[in-house]
C-alpha cells in the first residue's frame, strides 16, 4: 500500500480562518497543505458576503475590547485593498443618556483615538453619517465578503497544496507526526503540525484525540429587504452601516428607484438549521426599526427578497479559541470566531504563525499582544490545571466557566 502524502504544515478548513492562516504562512515562506470537505473555499458560514468589521466599543469584558481593537487594525492592514469602508455607527442605548465626556473617556481607555472612534451627539451624527441619534462613529468601519477573501488567499501558489473533497474526521498521533483519517478510516495525509480551523467540526476533531471543547452552534439569518421608492421608509434608510441590537448595511438604490437593504441577524443559540425561517425575517424587521429608531415604521413595507443563513461557532466565554493545544504538541486551533470572522481570522493568522514557527513574539508584542491576551485566547483556558506552553509570554492560563446567552440576541 502506498504511504500517505506527508506535509510539514496542514490546515484543516478552507474558510476565512484557515485560508487566512495559510496565506500568512505562505507569506512567511512555508509550504502549506490545506484540506477541506468541500470542492472550493468558503462554502459554510464563510460564504457570508455581508460581514461587517469594526472594533467592539461596548462595555463588555476588558480583554474582548482590547482584542477587537488589535484585530481591527490587523484586519484593516491585511485587507486594505478590498476594505469596503463606509463607516459604522453605533447608537447609544436608548436607556442611557448621552454623556460625551464619559463616552470619550471610555474610548480613550480602549486606546481608540479619534481616527478610529468618535463620540457624537445627534446633530453631529447627522452631519457625519446621516443618523439622527447620539452614539459612536467609527469612520474606518467596513463590510467585507468573507467568501471573496478566502478564495483570493488560496489562489495557485508554488508552496500551496489544496486537497478538496477530503473530509477529516479524526486524528491519530504516530511518533512525531499526526495522521488524518477520512470517514471510512483511511489515512489521507500525515503532518508534523496540524492547524484545525474547521469551525464547529473542530469539536469532534479535538474529541478524537481526547480533548473536549465547549463549542456551540449559533444560527444566524440575514435578511435582504426591498423597499419601494415611494415608501416612507426611504426617508429613514441609512447611508452608512449601523451596529447595535442587530446590524445593517447602507441602503442601496436600484435602477427603478427602489432600495435594497440588508439587515441582520437572528441569534438562534444551539440551532444549526440552514433553512430559511420566516420568524427570523420578522425578527430582523423589528431589529431594523430599532436600529433606525423608527418604531412607527410599517414592518410589512420591508419586503423580503433574499436571505443568508449561516451557523456560527462560539465558545463558552464568547472569545475565540486561538493557539497551541499544549497537551497535544503539533496541534493548533483557530475556532469559535462567532460573528467576528473578518477580525479574528486576521488576528489568528499572526498568532498561529508565530506559534507554529516558534518566533516573532517580539512582533506580537509590538502589535499589542500582552501575555494575558494570549492566555485569554488559548485553548488551555478551558482545562483545569492546564498551563500554556512556555514562551516569550510566560505560562498563563485561566479556567473560564462557559457562559452562553439565555435569550435571542443580535449578531
């Protein structure tokens, strides 16, 4: 029997995470083999063509806030040539009064300067982006097609091997290498280092080597609405993206004077159904009224024309899982990107490449990575008593109790 092909570095998964990590390694002069069950890149949740990219500016966990700032800057630098910059506005919560000084100090504490995020009152927001609400204006915010990004990163390259239509269901340690097996238990390939970037399937692959990960599916449905040219909604439709309880992209005028408007998204925890749900479109109509502060708007005027349904993968503590699986040397994970695939994949590419190649930790420090941030992303945080492998960042870990939302929330 012919021995399976061997590669030094294999990436499982050709979505936005796997393709970005592979691209980073190729740029670093490494030979990479990427393997996927589909016949082309970005066929699952990464087929999303309407993702938005901006740093998190809410009140959430401090590490999340710091990490999204770093990830935003990395994403903008990586995808600057296709960065569809239209700005993103985040309205102040309706139950909170607008206090410019408090909000400006909050942004400053996140190291978000005026070029990244600005506190605006309602009059200033109208001038800046046409939204008559107080809030935070992120002029560099953008939308991106994850499918286009993933495909572009996996173009023919002398150091790249792509194995399509090849599903990996389990891993097995063989000396200093890892063997990757298909559903009929045939070894497809062996590798010295394996990067698992397979979204929810990462859970079963990790389980095949005795590692349990707290990963859950979250179904999200994005609605593409049509609005008639003479409808009152047209006077409210935004020319920028809005992110709050839900999100929307700028409305696009069509040749006949009507508008196309993309609004999302539902947050159906524990669901993986890819069928279109009428209830999700209704949910998004309500989101739309909230985003525009237009409670009197006629929901029926938002006529559904298309939708996109994706199943996101989330971890218990809502942070991505990025880094070396220290109890299984040679295995690295990049999963649980949730609804921030455009940002987390850019960050994962830098962090995983540094760990795989065992260098460049000084560069990561310059990019803003502190030891606590690396530990906050590491798989080791879920394993009691586990410690991250010694590195320039030290040996840190945390034991995060899985937390998932109990009620539907926006993307």
